[in-house]
C-alpha cells in the first residue's frame, strides 16, 4: 500500500457551480528522449535547467504530484498528461504506480483520465495491454509520409523512425487503444498539406488530428519568451520575419507564416468536402466553435491562458509547457501546494497578460475573437506600425480565417439543424 506524505489541503469554499480546473503537462524524466528530433524545443532544457544526465521523477514527488493535483481541482474530471522527453522511458512499473496512486487519491464521483504523448518507438504488446486496460489516450507523433516524417524525426544516431511509428499505430489499433496524431507542421511538410492530412487519416488511421505549428526563435535554447532583445524583433512580412534568411528571427525549420496559412486552407477544403463530422481536427473544431460564439477549445486561441501548466521531474512547476525557463518557474510542489501555485497572483498575471499585451493591430482585426493573438510564445514580430507583440504566424492565420468564412453559413445551418 502507498501512503500519503502529508495532510490534504482544503480549497476555499466557492459559490455553487464554481469549479477549480487546470491542466498540467507532466515531464517525469525532464527532457530525456531516445530520439533527436531537429525541431524539438525541449531537448535543450537539460542544460538550461541543469538537469542530471538521467533525470527521473522520484516515487515521493510522483505521489505528491498526484495527491496535490487531485486535491487542487473540484471538477468531476481530472486529466493527467504524461509527456517528455519520451515518457515511455520511465517504464511500465512507473505507470502502474501512477494508476494505483490515482485510485487511492481520487475523490468520490471524480473521473480520472490519462493521456500519453509518445514517439511510439518503444511501445510493445505489454505497453498496449496496459494502456487499453487503464483507458489511456495516446498522442502519437507523426509528421506525415515517410519522406516528410523522417526529415526531422530521427534517432540519436540519425536513423529514420517512420517505420517504428507505423508499427506502433498497428499495435495500438490491434489492442483497441484510442490514439490521435500529433503532427508538427514545419518548413518542409507545410508544402504538402494534402499528403500529410490524407496520410494521417487514411494510412496512419486516426480520426483525431492535432496540427502544431513549428515556430522557434533562434535564441529559444537560452532565452525565455518575452525576454527577447526588443531591437532584434523584425516587422511582420519582412525577410527577417521568415525562415531561411541569415538574419531571420526564427530557426530554419520553423514554418513560414504564409505556408502555414496555405497548409490550413488546403486541409480545411479537403476536410470540409470529405471528412466534416467524421474527422476531428483541433484547429478546425475550435474555429467552428468560436465562429458560433462558443468558447475556444484550445488555449492558444483563447482570450486568456494560464491554466495549462507544466511540472518537471523535480517537482518544479512552470507557468506553461512552452515557458519552462527559470523566469517562469512558479514554485515546487515539495514547498508549495499545487492549488496555491495554479491560482496564485503570479499565474493569474501570466494568464491575463495574453490579452493585456495585444497590439492595437490585433485589436482592430476582424478575426480577433477567433485568434486572440494565438500563443504568446510566438509573438516574435512587430506590427506594421512598429508596435511589439504581433504573432509571427499572423499573415497565415488571417489567410485561414478569411478562407473559412465562405463555409461558415452552411456550417452554422448544419449545426443549428442538428440541435447541437
């Protein structure tokens, strides 16, 4: 039997119907991974955070996290997201302990959910059996067909990984494990939108797709977002605001903003023609929801952020998964309870800053309520008038939101007709 390491922390009593909810990406082995993906934003954390060569979340920190994380939330569902690095390197015994602790600490009538983001290369029958038995949702990283996936997703010695990802997908399907595709849209595969989308949905065989724009400033390894050299930030649409130029603000593998827009438009047209109501593309679903006046389904297109945090193997907590830098360390669970950090004034300030710092160029945009400036970590360029804080992807997002307006009246009619 696993025992508690301390008394429970009771949250303040709230008005009826009020719910404490937040989410955390758990990094149980920090940035440790068996792959060496060129565009990975997390591998460099080992040096930045001075992690040991083989970081690993201890049993004590694991139990403390699970207990506090459950205590801190009063909703009927608590979602644990396991990420890395590569979380399967922790081994199955670690995750057996996870589900045991969750069962021990969950509140009456509370539902515990787990998702696992993985490159899939270490999955086997034992893993698949466990994931199915405990209802884990798997996010399987795949960037499309072999020639595109293997461009950046390689092993430590530069070997391709696509075949192993396909083996993992077959294994998960065989055992009935639900999984979706996590696709990083980078400078290379952005030129092949239909190849990527049709591969993921027809050959990899998923009905849920998350497209992640690859955007990293050249200084991402040691400079935190919003701590960039202001003088180095270029004006939108300039050569410096595109990848591939010597003085570009972003890495060579970052997606071009206009290519991002074209990618989304092409995939939208194919999705709307063939797969509407059958395939869930996260960016499309939330664009439809927000166009109908409903809340965003993703933090990046919400007016505010701050409820998507990250916890490292050491128990250190950061404001966001993309803000794991010393400047955004909120505290550690061994000294401060999760609830105090998640609802702290510092974290509220972080979350509200997304809206508060929007440039006037965004506030005057007709698509403001669909975008809200997207993720602050991508606000790498200046507006045409020179104001700081414009999103690097702005031109691509405007292109996409303009494009889908043609279909929105019909979608609105369909949704209202279905009674949703």
